[in-house]
C-alpha cells in the first residue's frame, strides 16, 4: 500500500452464484482526492462501491474474496465491526433519502448517533455540516420545516450534510447527480471539490464531462474488470487501452 493511498483493493472478486460480477480488481485510491469510477451500465461500478462499506453483506447470494485495505486494515475480515466501518464512510445515493423529520433534525439525528448529546454542541455542528454541504444559506430560516419540502437538489445536499455529520473519513457517491438539474449538479460538484481537502471521495458516474471536471484519479471498468486507471490527464488525455479510447470517444460497442 503506497504512502498516499487511503484505500488499497487487491484481487477483489465478487460472485453471485455461478456468475462473476467483479474480476480480480486491483485499485489504489489516494487520500484527499476525488477518484471517479467510470464505465457502462452493468460493469460493476456500484457493486465495487458496496464492497467498500460492506453493503454486500446484505445480499446473502454474494460471495466476496480478496482484500480491501483501509489504513492497513482489511475490512473484509469477518471480525471487522461493520457499524464502525460504515461510520467511516458517508454514502450518497442516486436519489436523496432525507429522514421524515425536520431539516435540522436530519443532522441532529446523525450527531446523536455519534454520541453527541449537548444541545449547544449539536446546534454548532449542525450549522457546520450544513455549511460544508453548501446548504446553510438556503435553509437557515427553514430549519424547523420538514426536509421533504426542500427541492430534490437541496435534499441531496442535506443527505450529504447528514453523512458528514457522522464524521466519516471517506465519502462514497453513487451517481449522486443523476436525478438532479444542472444547477443542483453544479452545487454538488463544487461541494466535492471543497470537501476533498478533508475527505477521500470515491464517485461513480457515467457522465464523462463530470469526471473530467472534478476527478483527480480515474478508474475505467468494463464487464467487472478494471481496464485502465490513472490521473484524469492520463486517462482522458492519453488512454493506453483500446476499450478506454472507444468509451471516451463514444464509439463503444
């Protein structure tokens, strides 16, 4: 595991019965960078993300082998504390799922999960995480309103703030802008660019323009395999593999 890596994936395989979803995946994900995982639908991007926080455990038909090292700790070992592991990772899904409570309580709930009980500290940290998610200015007078009244773009940023409130080290984002309008997508992208100074971000997307705008590191997958990985300049500017060239050039078949 290199010094600048936050996550090192070694010989990762995922099987569903007799079919293989991920095939000998080897990736290093650098600290405090945005790593974008690219590839066509069904190539294993989301499955890879689920492996990182052990959501694969929820699917008894899946069998996972290999190593996922986070700070020199293999998280695939059975004795790993799953709850503690998932606390390390904020997860942002394709569609936002705010809790059925007020805007403020969505954040307060996450803070209480961390064991924070003092009202003044919760208020201070709620402000901090709403600011981190670039949402505070829009909701500062609406904190006691139901979260469901927010626009879908605002709901996604609220879910991001709630994820940050658990105090993770890593943010996992599964096509987090796919359901959003262009302005809301831009808010999320700009927020990620700020957050990478404090967090390691792993983002699944199928939008090439988005990857080019915000990625530091790019992983291109096809049919469960990693075809190519490298800096955004290397992968977009000078791809080595023919499949990568075809995908980026829009001639993929």
